[in-house]
């Protein structure tokens, strides 16, 4: 779940904390595997949300997004031009050609992990497939900057450079964030920026990095429901996210097996 910018102190995690965050993260990774293996055409986004919540509960954990005041679902599910924070609905049925962003948070024994994947209801257009591919790789590009001594701005700059070189824009209104002891922690992690700027990355930081790339411009609009955010120009948007620990040896991705 993306974060609007705010500030406080950075909560550092020790080796045991990181292990426990990873325990929550692996649950998310396995749920993504289940979604990838499911037939989603004709399924409502509320049914996807119910599947996710059932798998979280069966893993002896809780949906982290239900700890957010005013939000009542296990996932945010955003389709096509919806950028982020789409509310699951029984009225929204998935169709061929759709791209589907499923954002999941899990809290296990008091530790939080957060991740998002973009799935496709095939066949999709070549343009949509390219957007998904570049967005996935933009996250990988950002992760290559997550070493001690680098800066937060290096992550965003790398993502922005890769996205724009490929002809896509990076959403500015929402950022990644710290994660682990709570769903949303400081610092905020912009997915654009200037190299050498921002806080120095240090071991013990755990960050949710979640670039949102648009086919058109980066401007977005939040709908009347107060949550769902869409591209202003109606063009497609994709998102990938992982929770990642900064260690002495570099980045450790906590939401993949």
C-alpha cells in the first residue's frame, strides 16, 4: 500500500526482526503464486480479495491493510487505468486484456510485510505487456541501488531513468515507505529523484519500494470513494512492490521465495 509523504524517525531492524518480517513476506510470495496459477477471467476483484484473505488467515496471520483506519479489505486491487488503492468489488469482473495490480500486506506475530504484483488477463496488447515488463524491471533497477552508503535519491533516480528511457512516466503523488514494525513507517521512498540526495542507506533499514509507471503522464486523480486513484489521462498504469532489507552485504528481498 503506497504512502503519501510524511516524516518521523527511522525504525532500525536487527537480524531477528528481519527474519520475522521475512516470515510475513513469504506468505505474500506464496499467495502471489496462487493468484498466478488461478483462472481469473470472469472473476470479481472481491473474489480475489476473499481468496487472499482466506490464505492469509490459513497462514495464521492477519491482513495488514485492515489495520489502516477506514479500509476494510485484505488487498488493494487496481485494474487498468487504476493506479493504486483500488477497492475490491463484486461488480468489477476481470476481462481478457486487463492488467491487474494486487497489493497485499500481511502482519504475522506483530511484524509487517507489503508487496504488489501486476498480473495479466491474457491475451493483452503489446503496449500493455511492455508497460508491465518495464515496471517489473524498474523495481529490479531500484533494488540494485540499495547498498549501505548509497542514498534514498539513488533508488528513485535509477527507477526514473529506466522508466523514462523506456517512454513511461513515474507517479509522483505516492511513494514507497519503511515497513516492518508497522505497515507504514518513515522514511518515504520516492520512485523518482536526484542521485546523491536523501538519507543515507544503512543496515537495518527495511523499505517497501513500489514503483507505479504510467503509459501517459504521471498526473493522477483520486476518485470520490477516497481511495481509488486513476491516471488523469485514462491510460494504463502498472505497479510492482517488494519489502527489502538493507544489510551489510546489500539488499535482501523479504517478499520473494
